[in-house]
C-alpha cells in the first residue's frame, strides 16, 4: 500500500484514542501486540483515508474493529467498511462483550482470518 500523507489532526486524534482505549480494546491489544498472534504484526488506532482503524494488519490486509452498542446498524460503519473492502481490505467487527467474555474465541477468529489472507 502506498504511503499516504495523514493530516496532523488525524494523528493527534489517533494518539488520543490510543491513550483512551476501551477495556475491550486494551484486552485485545495485549493479544495482538508484538506479533503474538500467529506472528502477524498489528498496529492500533491507525489513521487511514480519513478514518481511525482500531487494529490493522497491513500484511494480511485485515482490519479489526471492536464495537460497542453505538455501532448497531450503523450506516456510517457500512460505508466505511465498503470503502476499505474496495481498497482490498477485509473488515472484521467484534463486539466489546465478545472480547470481554470470549477473548480466546475472538483471537481464534482473527487468526483464522489472518491465515486465510492469501485466498
């Protein structure tokens, strides 16, 4: 993916979001950071194309979003996901409660998506 210039306000916002992550985001980050999940490198709270991605693995072109109730049936999220799918990414959305209650299951789902990245 070619390098894109990111506006400074997006960088600042992403920095704030990293510092103010939800409990579920923090729990999942502990499993994804430092190539702990299958050796895949993730970044968190990444500004890209005017959006802030919760987690992204550029190698596998996988975006993982951890959502709360405010995202139920969100038209904005549907447009955003379509934008990234058109750019060749896969988008996986998981609920905060899923991460809190079944972290191993969420990690297994992510790992399965990562391993299927070449198909």
